[in-house]
C-alpha cells in the first residue's frame, strides 16, 4: 500500500511538472547519463522555469555499491547568447547499499548507506541537449555520521 501511494505521488508530481513547464524553451523531462559518484542514468523533471526534481540511479564506483539519489533544485538563470545556462542549488537524499566502504573494512559485506545531499551545479541547455556539472556535499547518516562528497558530469536529452 505504501509503495502504491509513493508511486502515485511521484507520478502526480511528474505530471504536474509536465503541465507547468510546458512554457519553458526546452523540454520538461530530461533523460541521460551521469559519470561520477554515482555513475548511472539520470532524469530531471521541470516543475516550472526555476525549479526541478532530479534523480540518478547508478553505481558508486569508488565504494562499489548501488545508489539512488534524488533532490529538489532551484535554478538561477544566467545570460548567454544562445541556449540557456543556470546555476543551481538543491536539497535531497541518497540511498545506497552493498559492497564494502573502502575506509571501513570491518563493516559487513552488505550494508545500507543513507545520506543527505546539497547539490550545487551548473547546467547548459542547448535544446534538446543539456550538459551539466554537479558537486554534492553529503552528510552521511548511515552507517555512521560524517561528511562526504559526490557529484559528476553528465548530459540529458529533453523531450
């Protein structure tokens, strides 16, 4: 039941984003690939001209674990002659599991990794493609509380 409600809520958010972002110069849904921590498939759903939800599903290559991250982003448009460029900041979370943490070999082979994230980035959209670079300061909550760093570079196709 909880999973059905969560999936329904996510679909409603995505549909609301599609309806509200229709006036943007680029498409409102972007899908692509990110290289970094994590490396994987990325998606971005625009809610309006300055806010979006992003998500990445992939593999953290350094600590060898599956990772799912998502966040809410606020964009600050910058003037450029062609395309659109925006700096952004956000808030979100990261959930991962499996593998050993490299700096803690005494943990069991499989473990859960949970962190809060503050994505900081820059995205250039030249319709229908975007390129971005992102740095994610993280506050790891599980398996222990400590600061971490993530992020990556990537591209998305908007439609």
